[in-house]
C-alpha cells in the first residue's frame, strides 16, 4: 500500500498569512505514460463531507479560490494557502488515486493564530 | 447539478448487517466510478471500496469478504452491503463519485456498531 504522510499535523497561522502543508507518498504517484500525478487535496470542515480542492497535484477544482494552490511531483507535494481566511479553518487531507487501495494522509488541522 | 444523497445507517449490534444507499443525480453511475470512504469518530479518512464503470470491484483489506459494493444503473444508485459488522466499523460512511479524484461526495451516513 502507498503510505501518505502529511506534515505538520496541525498549524496555526495569522489571518492573511501563508499556510503550507506537505504530503509525502511512500512511492511515486506519477504515471509516466501521461505524466500526471494521481494526487489530490481535500478540505473538510466539522460536520461536513470532504471537499475536493486540488487534483492532478496542481489543478484547482471549479469554485475553489485561487489562494489555494498545489505543487509537487512524484512523491513530494505541497498545498499552499497564500493568504489565510477565517473560512479556511478546516482539516486538510492529501490522497493518492494512483493505486488501489486509495490512501489518504492523516490530516492537517489548520487554525487561526 | 451533480448530487449524491445517502440513506441507511443507524445503530446495529456486532455481527449484524446493514445496507447503505447512495442516490446519484446529474450523472449516470454506469459511466463513472463510485466509491465509499469512511471516517471513524475523531479520525481521518479511510477508503473502503470502489466499483468501476466496468463493474469491477475492489475493497480495503479491513472489509474484504464482509462488505459488498454494488450499483443499480437503471436507478442511478450505489450501495454498500455491510455484513458481520464489528465495533471498529463504527464510522460515518460517505459515498463519492471518483473521476480519478473524488469530486462529489454524499452527506454521510453514521453507522454505529454497539451492543
């Protein structure tokens, strides 16, 4: 199984400041035939289902604010929130859909400092 | 508009069975992958099962042989039949459309396994 490890487990950022979450996979999720990373980021607020933010490692889902961006390739990925807003308080998960079983990171809780 | 509406769930004793349903609208389940993901209380997300558009199914090791995913393409429904339930299966279960990433999710169904 591909293990997804996020860091940090939690972080507190001031409003308007940058938040950065890292995710490392135990093996590459880059599919060489199409040069796509089978990797996504999700946001989950309390009492709600997860929401897809970023897929193919760096493609923003429709309706997601442009302060959210994804980067990385292979085994190392980053989610950046360029200017944290109050509504961004949530738990963020990374996920690989390269191989069954699909696996998620343990989650990173983002709070306001 | 793509929407997934779940039903089922509840309190069940260990060893019991339960079926979760997921009604899709705005797309057809026959041409999409449908998946189930669960979240134990206060914990992270755990993938459970997927049914491909071809009908091929896969399961997490933790549920293989006990849980069964299916679909009714005439009704655009997906199901998760859960048998031999254990206390550790207690979780909120989400269905989701899986077009590669999981791009649309149901509202979740709470399953509590307890005597």
